[in-house]
C-alpha cells in the first residue's frame, strides 16, 4: 500500500503541477509541502481535507488513491460517504432547530417577566 505522501506526489505529477503550485494552493511553503510528500511531516485532518480538496477528491479517495483494494470497496465507501454527508446535514438541521427553540424559550421567558406583578408596579409608578 502506498503512503499518503506517495499518493499526493502521484496526483501532483498527473496534473503536471510543481510542488510550488500545490504549496501555493495550500498556502504553505514549498519546503512544508515537500515534507508532506516525503512523509517527513505528519498532517492533521484539517490539512488532509484541504489537500483532498485541492485535488478535487474526498479524503477517502486521497488516502486510497491508486490502491487496487480501493476499487473493490469504492462503491461501498462512496455509499457510506453519501450517508455520512446526509447525516451531517441532518445534524446541522437539528442544531438549527435547537437554537430556534432556545430563542423561543428565551423570548417567552422575557414576555413572562414583563407581565410579572413587579413590572406592573414599576410601570404604574
């Protein structure tokens, strides 16, 4: 199995891009990109996502690029990736609902407090 750096190098060369081209797209130095390609530097998930995006691939496609085993599992991985994306959308929508409900509760509490006897006495004076 290839290393991630080898996959990145192969993709870069297929596109006839220099290390400088990719480094500029990633907003990093050429030396930093070279270390990624050679495997000297470990990369975090955020950088991995950015690199995949530069090559217009998913992270899974980047990790398994040109791996014969990937072709066997690619349809399963793509189906799981689609399911994951739909779940992410569902989570975002649920988060929006929670925020809206929180705002609604806050508004109702504010209205309730404005109708309390203390606020009525203050309004009369």
